[in-house]
C-alpha cells in the first residue's frame, strides 16, 4: 500500500493534535481570555503539565500569555492569538473532512 | 479524553464539544450578574423615585454594597467571554445615562401630581433596569448560538 498524502489526516496540525493541547486550544477558542487556574480546572490537568503545553503553544504563536497582579495575587491570563484561532478553525475543518470521508467513524488516529 | 498520544478525529471533535460546553457553562454567572444588576437597579430607582424618603438612604447603602460586591466579582472572575465583554460597555453606558436622567426627573416625579409624573418615573425605572436584563438575555443567547464546531 502506498501513501500518496491525499488523506486529510496529513493536514492535521501537529501542534494542536495532542490531547492536552487540543483541550487548551478548544477552551480558549470559546472565550476572550481565561485565567490559568480556570483552564487547569476545566481541563483537569496539573499545573506543571498545563504550563508545559502552554509553552509549546506560545512558542508556536497560538497562545498569548499575560501576567499581572490583582492585589498581591499573581494572575496569568491566556488567550488565543489570531494565528491560533485560524489554526484551530483549520484543524476543526480537517477533522470534519476526516469524519465525512470515513462516513461518521474515524480512523485518523495520530 | 483519557487517550495517551493517540486519539481519533471523532474523539478530538468530542473533546472540543465537551470543553466548549464546560466553558460556556461558566458564562451563566455573567448572565446571573446582569439579572441581579437589572433587578437591583430597578428596585433602587423605584425606592428613590416613589418610596418614603427615609428608605432612600437604605437603598443607597444597599446599592453601595452591591457595587462593592461587583468589584470583587469582577476581580475574581477567571474567564471573559466576547459576548459579555461587548455587552458590558453598552450596559455601563445605559446605566450612566439612566442615572443622569433619573436624577434629573427625581424632583418632578416626587412632587408632581397626576399620572404623568408616575409614568415618567416608571420610564426611568425601565430605562435603568431594562438594559442589564436585556444584556443578560442577549449574552445567554449569544453563548447558545456560539456552540462552536461541535454542539
């Protein structure tokens, strides 16, 4: 069997197509911005794991990180960049193409 | 989604839908706040415009407490939604305008006779309470429309 690269799975964004990073991007796509702890509680991961994946997304230019203080309490705000939103929209389109190609079931495991 | 590094397109879309629903559920607090704001400001102006003048001080203290709570609520908020972020400026503008209007008509409503002062006072209450309540409804509607790629 030869691989000619025509299957939609070849267009999946590798940065987003990882379980935790997908959850992060999906959550941020629904909001203007979210605080780090809100994201952690929503996705149900540890602080360190979330931080690690946010660094990856930030380096890819998908996520913007803003740090500040409310009183004496440090707050970290996360939001998707325009590039991140476009990448997420494109990623979802590819997923839907994969689903359509496979008739509702998917064999596009990563 | 408990998958390791491998997951299917169906799982990915399912996770996107799940996370989106979870996040949008948090927006209910924004709508509840606007409802509380609308009810509170309506009661405040109803007391100031129509009730015994002695109650105005009580209303002012209650409004001060609500404002203080609003500041705490805003500072503790952990997520901002585009729908409510847009609405807050519109609602704030209407609240300021209605405050100026109601302060201007206050003397007329309290001392006037007949039905017209009453109607003007009622209009002032609706002018103040209506926008936050409408904002709550519009905000919830916008969140419901924006279901993301997967409902």
